[in-house]
């Protein structure tokens, strides 16, 4: 079980002290939004690989609490203040208590995490919280356009095919050259061998040349993965957007009539860790606009057996 990831996702939902500081007493540059806190709990349940094992009684109770209470939390009621929500709302309190129980059963130290949030380095603690739900679709699309406007990697396969065709035609014309030129048989033999090698080399380049393109695209995706892991969550938002878009756009490459993947989605999802939530939100924005092929969303429960989902998801509209 990944207790660090569980704390990052459920800590704000489980800690009343953190809620008092960032929901009730938040500033323009340092705050939490109640809806985002609930969404992180939703995300935790949807991804069992993060530690939300169904067999844990506390996780089952947390799922029930979300099912029964999430829609009753007065998020859209302007007459209900964040202070009222945090201090007196019974539905919010039940979800918070259920989140605390999950972290306790997982062995996560909520108290230490809470102290780190409230008493840690102010320069870090007061950084704005980056959430998948606050990404700007227009900027995401602009970042994708910028990525695709870069010069594409060179594909030598077309050159190889052209060279092989030209060399084949030249071989077929050699008998005419022998008749109409004064070239010796040795010279013609040498030319024929050279043309034969050109046909062979060009054919191989035509068949395997696309591998150079796939390697270049895979290298670009790998660079973006490292960049996003290093920058998330407090890095420059522009760098985060560009890295996420590069990962998604370079997750596949078209080589002639086929489209192939450039990395293993499961392995990269594990490497991304907490940043995966951000990448998934960027992916959903681009998928809605049919700009990319599905990547990490293929790992989500709804792409597999629907009956394996969480019970609180069954009444979603």
C-alpha cells in the first residue's frame, strides 16, 4: 500500500485542522476547494493500485459514505460558509471520519502529515495546490498545438524505399547499358553489385527505418516523464502542461499503416505517482476533443469490467 499517495489524496479530506487553515482561512495563493478535496477521495477509490483495497472494511465504509453523503454536502449553497461546512455539516463530517479510518487502517501517520502541512517550511506549505480540476482546457489545447508544431523526427524509410526502387530499375537497364556503352564487363559487374547492395540496403531501411522514428518519439516521451515527475506539484504550470501533453501525444507513433505505443502505460503510471492525477485530467480534456488516442484512461476501472467498480459509482448519472 502506498501510504504517501494515500495521505496526499485523503489527508486534506481527513484532517479538520488542514481544512480549518486552507478551506476556512485560505488565501488567494494558498487554499483548498471543498469540491476538489472530495474529487481526490473519488480518485483514490477509482484507483485500487493506490491502496484502496476493497477488502479493507474502512475503504468499504468510505465508499458508502461518499455514496450516501457526497451529493448532500452543500457545495453549491452560497448561504453555507466553509466554516459551517468544516465545523458543523454532518455529511461532511461523516466523509471526513471515514477518510480518517482508511488512513488509520492503512497505517498512514495522519498526525505527522498534518504537522508537516501546518508547521513545515512556509515557502512550500503556502504554494498553491495544483489539482487536475483547475487545468485550463484552452491552455492544454494550446500546449498540444505547440508540441505538434515542432519539426517531426526524420523517417528514413521513404528514402530507403525510393533508393531500392531506383536501384532495381537501374539493374533492369544494365543490359541496355552494356549494349550502348563501352563499359567493360568488369565495370558492369561492379555496377551491378553496387546496385544490388543498394536494393538490399534500401529495402531494409524501408522496412525498419520507422524504428528510428519510434525511438525518437519514445525518447521525447521519456524526457517529458522525468520532467513532470521532477516538477509536480509546485513547478511552473506551463512546464507541467507541456510535459503532460508531450507524454500523452508521444504515447503512440504512426509508422506507415500502423500505430504503435512508445511505452508501457502501467509502468509509466507507477512512475508518475501523484502526478498521474494531473495527467489524467489533461488526457480527458484532449480526449473530449478527439485530439489523442486514449492512454492512461485505459487503466481505469470503467474501461474494464464494470461490475468490478465501486458500489458508490452505480448511481452515477
